[in-house]
């Protein structure tokens, strides 16, 4: 029989080769965002970004947080731009950047 932890583990490949610590902290930040504990989510994400300034999952989460939860669309665009500098073919970041760019041009 599988434990709850084994079943609840990541259902995706760790293509960014994140450490166990990074995975745990990223999951905690995402949970805090969902609970609208944005200040703590941001603190965790910025801490992770200090450890690895090119960490695509962290940059994507910061873009998501600034766009969806804070309505800071310009900042969201900046984070997605950073993702696309690292990973030009990242379709998700490209689509999200486009979405928030449209918000910036609304009257």
C-alpha cells in the first residue's frame, strides 16, 4: 500500500532539477498564494530567487502572483520576460506575458 506522501508527490518530471528544499519551499509558496497569504508567499519566492536568480519555476510563480493576486501587471510582465530570456520557447510564460501586456494597454 502506498503512503499518502507517495501519492501526493509531484506528478510531473523535475525538468529543472530542483532540490528537495526548492520543491518544498515552492510548494509552500504556492499554497500560501492559494490561501491569499501573499506576503509570506512572496518572501519565500524571493528567498528562492536569491539562491538561484534563473530559477524558471520561481520566476513563473512571481509573475503569476504579481499578475493574478496583486494586479501589478507591469511587474508580472517583467518576470515573464526574464523567463523568456532564459527559456525563449516557454509557451506558458509567453502567453501570460501577452495577457498582462494587454492589461497594460487598456484605457
